[in-house]
C-alpha cells in the first residue's frame, strides 16, 4: 500500500458515495488507474464494504447503553453459542470480546428506557452462557465513527 492508496482510502472514509471520476480527481489520478487501485483495495479486504451512517436519534433510538457481560465459563462451545446468539439481536450494534473481566462489551440502542428494560430482561439475560450483566448509560458520544488513522500504516 502506497501513499496513493492511502489517499484513496482517506477520501472514501470521508465520502463513500464519491463517483470514480470524483475520486480520481481528488487523488490526482486518471479514472482507469484509480479504478484499478480501488478494485485492488476491495479485493485485498482493505475496503470491506460501503454503507450509510444513520443518525440513531433522528430515527427514534435515543437510548444508548453499554452492557458488560461476564460468562459462566469460557468453553469453545459456550463462546461460539453466545457469539452466534449476539449476532442475531438487532439492538446490539457492537459486540467486543475482551481480555480479562468482563468477557464482553455490548453497545445496545433502544427507543427508550422501557424498551431497553424489555430487551435486557427478555433477550440479553437469556443469552447462552451469561453469568452476569452490568450496564451503564451513554451520556454523550464524544468520538463516534471516526475514520481510521491511515498515517500509521507507513
């Protein structure tokens, strides 16, 4: 990956809807070489997809919580079953396995407190292998959906 590839990635992180012509202009390439580089970045996995960033608040999802999960045990089957189950709950918008205690961090969105309470009681507490759940509310997102830092790749 060279500087031109990093410029392509930086531009697409800022605006994934750029046409290939606009992208080529911004990175100072002609359209064909820019298109070849873009396809190579996609094939390599450096670009894993394109999507729109939605505003949760504007869509009525104003309740944002972090849920810490401690597992009963950490057998391969329990972990696999838990992770598969987590991936089926739409309100869980981020799930991370952690070193140490707790075992997982889930970011959950809901319409309001009653909706979160129902989700917590009916779905989160029923996830396989869960020993304990602990949650905290997000007061404010200070940094969110920040583009990846591409300079350290040099």
